[in-house]
């Protein structure tokens, strides 16, 4: 078995389909909380790292120490060649850590939205979005996906960064709604019941596509077959 580290906020301990897919790819995993300063995390003790989303923004002054700490961890993993996946806030943090820029959107992007894959079709299709910020692609990265809102994916050797949420299931979306997301949906004119129903319809296909995306990442980008 291989060891994966999952970095997340303490309020986002439900990883959706990610847990199942880590098992499928022969990973055990440990989670590390951003609020607890990533206590106990050692960059020489894992084979794969996932940076999950957050209701934070990387440019908030009140979390600058936490962001700087996680950026340093990202740089260490990149230097060591450890496979690294960033989702939503995690992708934005990777961009900022590598010289990109994170900025506020005029309107948040929420719901099942289309993404256009730039390098092949790995990202093409509809994915769950729930974010208020967007990020630029640093010079060392290749643009992998885009839509009318902004960057949706980028890659650099051992590092894949995705703006959307490939890990979502009904439970995750329901939790987002009940833990403060209702205001976002009201502002966007989205009915919670409609979003949950659409998530139920998309869940299985999205899990399969997420699994295929991980396989592509490990085999074609990192050069490792985890199956």
C-alpha cells in the first residue's frame, strides 16, 4: 500500500468519492487540518498529496500564515516529485505558490458547468463548481482546461490542479448547502433541491470520470500505474 496525505479544512472532513478512489489505487491516507497548522505532516513520508477545497481565499490577510505554510509544503512536494492534486482552493494555492495570481470573480461559479479540455479530452464535460475565485496559469504549467469563467485545470509534471470538484457526491453537496452555502445558491438563483437532484444524476458518471482522470495522471503524467 502507498501513503497519501489529504490537506483540508477541519470543517470539510467528508472527502466524497476521493476516499473510495484512493482505495482503488492502493492508497491508505491521512488527513491534515489547515487550522491545526498541518501538525505532524512530513513531506518525506507520502506518495501522493491532495489539497482539497476550502471556503477560504488565498489572499485573505487573516490566514496569511496558514497560506504561507501550505505554499511551502507544496513547494517541497513539487521539488521531491511527489504526485500532487489540487482541487478548487487547493488549485488556487498551487497557482499562487508557483507565481500565479488568484483573484475574485465578479460572480461566483456554482453548479454543474461545462469545461473544455485544452490538451486532449480528459477534462471536457460538465463538472461541479462552487467557487468565488479564479487563478492564472504560472509559466511553468500547461493549461489543461478552461471555460468562460476562467482556468479550470493546469498541469506540470507531477502536479495536477483543478478548479472544479471531481470528488463530489450528494452528501458533500448537501453539507455545503447546510453549512452556509444556501446564501450562495440564493444569490445565484439556484434551488437546492434542483442542485441535489442534478448531483444525484451526475454522481456515478462523475466518479468514473474522476477515476479515469486519476489513472491518466498517474500513468501518463507521473509514469506510475497504481492499479
